[in-house]
C-alpha cells in the first residue's frame, strides 16, 4: 500500500521508512517480554534444584575414625539390607570376600550390581547390617580414606583436556615419568601412545575424541595401575570396542587385578570365567554363588544366562 501511495505522490519513501521503524519499536518490547517470561520459568526450575541440594542433610563426619595402616582387602557384607526408599532393594545379603581374590558380580539389568558397589564405596549407607574391610566397619572410617583404598575403572571413561601423561598421572600425586611409562606399558597403552605424533605429550581435546574408545579405556587402566590401590572395582569396559582391543583390555585388567581384592561388574560372562567367586544377583538378592565350573554344574540361573549369551554369539 505504501508503494502505491508513493507512486501517486501521496506520501514519500521516508514516511514508509518511519512507519516500518515505528512498528519494529512497538513489537520489540513485546518479544522481549515473552523472552523474559521464558527466562523466569527456567530460573525458577533451576532455583528449585539448587534449594533441593542445599536442603540435603550434611554428611556426618566420623568422630573417632579408624585408619587402616595397610589394607589387606578382606571384605565382608554382614546381613546387609538396603533400599533407596521405603521398599528394600536388597535384604540380608551375606558375603565374605578373601583378600587378593577376584569377585565377579553378574545379573540382569536392575539386579543391584551397581548398588552393591555404591554401598561398598559408601555413596549410600546401609539400612541394616554392616560392611567391613579387614574387620573394620566402613562407617567408622573417613570416606576419603575408604575411597583411597579403591582403584576404579568404569565403563564410561573420564579424561580431561591435557596431555596423555597428565591424564595418566592424575591417579597419583607427584608421579615420576618412569612410573607413568611403566604403568602405560603394563596397561598395554605404551604402543599406541608411541605411534601418536607427540607421544606422551599429545594433548587430548575436551571430549578426548582425538583417540579411540579402546585407547581411552587403556589410559584409564594405566591411571588405575599408577595409583596402585590395594582393591579394584572394574565395570566391564569392553562392550564398545573391537575384538583385538578387547583382548588387550582384558590382558591389562588381568595385570591390574593381580594380587588385589577385585570386584568386576560383568556383562560379557566369557570375560569372568577365571574369577575366584561369581555372585549371581537378581532383584537385589544373591541367588547363586561359586566358581564358573560350580555354577555351570548347578545348571541354574547363571548356566542359562551363560548359554544364552553364547547362543546369541553363534546366531550373530
């Protein structure tokens, strides 16, 4: 309409320009108001989470903590009961794990495998019963002392931006270069590190996407080896790597578990056949316990789980 009026010399082009500018000035505050309403809603949601965190009860420090001078690694779950809410997830769990042995924890999703480890690390406290390390109730130990006794290799690798050497050395304060190199060799990581342009000085980016998933896992194993903790927790880390890398990781894990009390959360049952004890969990209860051969002879839950995995592999 403005164009027609200009051709008829009723208005000038400047009038059209002024009209458009005024309409924009009119609509801009309305848009800003709508945006502010969205920001306020986001702020309220975020504030609820912050206040929920602040309202959490503080962790009560141990008044007279017991310190284990040298951790042997004898672990005992004595009639442990636990639940995240009112309903108990596990009830009257009784396990004895000898120092220097490997214990594999298997079972379907939601069976309570990770919960068992969370209780051992004291991320949660038991509702009833107690967990002891070398005869000392873990509730009588400082959380920091307890967690320093464990080395952990998780399925989800965690690496930070920095050199490969720094990432490995994160497991031990003031580690020497020789110690870092020895840990990398033991973890079967030295070979691939040497093939990188800058070797141990290669800088990993924010997501560590400039190395493969299997290489990330080998670095986290090297970190755990350098820390040299008396007890190990291994969450099966071979599910997303190729067969050759899986063999390397398995060799590195076997080296890592040598002469240490080790807990292995296993998904591929073929990787834990050599474990000293296999705990089979279902719905928070330990339904079977024993070595691989003993459980296969029982022909129970573990045997059917093991055979079904191999049937799937044969079909594949």
